[in-house]
C-alpha cells in the first residue's frame, strides 16, 4: 500500500508541475503567448485571391481556417473593426511547376505552391507590426490530374499557412 500512495503522490506532483509550467504568464499548450489583460480582440479581414491562377474555394478555405484556428487556440474575441490585433492580406500566388523528371524524360511530380502576403498590426505594441509573405508547397504525382487532388492539397497548404501565420503573430516564434 505504501508504494501505491507514493506512486500516486509522485504522479500528482508531476501533473501539477507540468500544468503550472505550461500555463505560466499567458503561455498556453497551443504556443500562443498573449497577455489577455492588454490584448482582448482580433480583427481577421478576409484574404482575397489576387493570384493569376484562381481556384474558387481557396480563399474561403483560408479565411475560415484562420478564423477557426484563432477561435480554437486563443481567448481573443473576433471583431469586425478596431481590433487590438489586426490580420489582413491576400493570396498572391497559386502555381504549379514540374518538380522531377522520370527516366523516360517525362514529368514525374508536380509541385503546387500557395503564397500569401500578410499585414499584421498590433495596436497594443506597434513594435510587433509586420508585412511578410508566407508560402506552402506540396507535390503530387503527374499521373494524377490537379482536379482530382486539388482540394486535398490546398487543404494541406492552408493548414500549413495558418500555422505559420498564427506562430508569427501570436506565438512570437
């Protein structure tokens, strides 16, 4: 019985230390480092697609995923204007190119790339403001048509872009 109670105590101690370490001064399990006493709201303007090649669902996918990510990983209230934080931008590139060639001399893989330009304004601390581009790429076998894999690949790239934007704006990485 003494071993069990000692083991239970050690487990509780480790759990308490882990929980207190992971939520110290605004740092959360998700990596966000926001001082909620000063920063309460975020304005997420819709990104529009300004790339020369346009796939209709791409911009709404990015906008919805970005809003969902901030809603699920922060306590920030999303507002239409005058946010403590403001994120806006546009999709500037959506392109494909041959990535590798087969032994027969034909294209074997195609690389798909999506780039977004982001303007971040921190109205609480303007030293953190920036304008920067973020890119995500993925590849697919040339034996597949873009139409058959596009939704899956764009979903993957959008997830990667949202992570990059989140980390650059509120995780301070």
